[in-house]
C-alpha cells in the first residue's frame, strides 16, 4: 500500500481568486500548493484588456508578498493571466496579449455564456458571433477556455440547467471546432457523460483538452440533495448523476495527455453561499490537491496523478512543469474552520465538517 507520494508541484488550470479582501484571503492557499495557476477573468469589472490583466496580476503578487499565511513559506507561485471574451475584447488586444506586450503574456481567453454563472453578464449569447476575435486567437495560438453550457435557447428562455453541457457538446462545440480547425480549445470543468464521450473521441494535445474539478469527481446529485439542497456544492456546471460522476472519474484517471486538473476554486462569502438565492461556485483550494490524490488512490490510479495535476496542464499552455516537488502522505484529517478575510468575512471550503454532506474525513494531506 502506498502511503506517500511525491510529485512535481501541481498546476491549477482554472482558479478564481476574486479581488480585494477575498483575493488576499484565498490566494495563499493556491500559492502554497500550486506552482502556477490559470487565473479566471470574471471579476467585476471583467478583465478584458491587457492593462487590466497586468493590474490584476500585480494585485495578486502584492497580496502574496504581504500574506500572513505565507510567513516562513518560500513561494515562487506564478499567476498566469487570462482575458474575458466580452464584446469589448478586440482582435488587436489579442495580438498584443499574445506577444506579451508590456512584459506580461496572456495565456488564454475565457468564454462565459451570457447569464450562466457568476459575472457572466458580459459574455456572448452565442460564442460563434465573436468571429474576428476567434480568428485572431486561432492565428496567434491563443487558447480558448470554454464554460461549455448552453444557458438560453434561441427565444431567450432558460434551458434546463442539467442539460446545458449536453446541449453545448451536441451543438456548439462541434461547430466551433469545425469553423476554427487550428484553434486551441479547453472544455473547462467537464461534468457529464456526454462531455466525456466527446473528449475521449476528439481530445488531442494542443488542440482539444478538458479540465476536471475535485467537486465533479467527489459528488453527484445524491449528495447535492441530501437533506435539502446543499448549496455548499452549488456550482455551474451542476454536479450530475452518479453515472456522470463515474464517467468523469474514469476519464480523469486514464492518463490521457489532454485531460488535467483545474480546481475551479471559486470563493464566495458565507452570507451569499448559504442564502436562499445562493451563488454559483465552490471554494476548494485548501483541499483540492488532497481530494484529487484521495480519488486517484481510491481508483488505484496514483501512478497517473502527476501527469493529471502537474504535467498535462503546463504542456497545453506551453510552460515547463514545476522543477519543485510536493509530498502527500496518507493520513486522515478534517477541515473544521472557514478561511476568514481581513474584513472578517468567512469563506467555507468544500468537505468542511460544519456545512458538510457526510464523509468529511480527507485521507491524504500535504506533508508540511
Ligand atoms: Zn470557473
């Protein structure tokens, strides 16, 4: 039985760090566990220019410099910045961003379907409308990151949220790939059997990849509805059936070079997360690496963990995997406390014992 594993320091291909006090509170949890992370641009206002991305990156680096959590911890963490595919994003800005004008390169552009999730009000209703920008991204090799859900039908009515990803895979993604045969595309937070089927068939390094969250590996609808709806794991795409979860677990642990970790850690204040009109997004950076390890262990796939969390992601983005390592040990622990911002706001990670869904004991921990 393996009870210790050392891997190259991981790469988080999908994280939300927010801004201000929330950013200062949550960023150290990513920076201590991950070598680099692809930082999502759906802040308010959205990051859709190179200058805005540079300012945002500076805020992240400043927060790490002044962090109490990081006292005595050396971190070389590098945030890799993205831009939001708003109607204001121009082909000229893509070109500037791709070459790293002003010393900062942009690593990807993220598409949110209008209205589907947190701060998605600036997204296109139909991504294929963004012709000139997509063409330029294809030309310069800028990856497109997809929140792959259809939220509204052609009459502007909401689709069943459990069907959003299936509809996107059946209709939008094939058209996008056909129209832009060289565009680099990542289907983010794959959550359904239909997405797994599509990626298994069409996934290819450098062309079409997919990321997987710990939340979609851990949970299905049975937990989401255990004793009332459990807003702790409310996110888009919604967690789905046990069959969907099994399929996502299966593809994640196969060792495919075009499937890798993106935590989608997305913190919200306690007051919003547990209100009746609760927000989309699951905060998981304090436990994500441990949960990935636990699931790979359960499925007898620890030998595939390093490529999934530390190697495939950097390859897609054209950066080197980390030269540092991190060691995890098989030892039970629990998370009992929220992260608290310097303004006194509480943020609860998944798998906490207070708002938990049962089975909150985590079986792996970082050797510190
Ligand atoms: Zn996200």
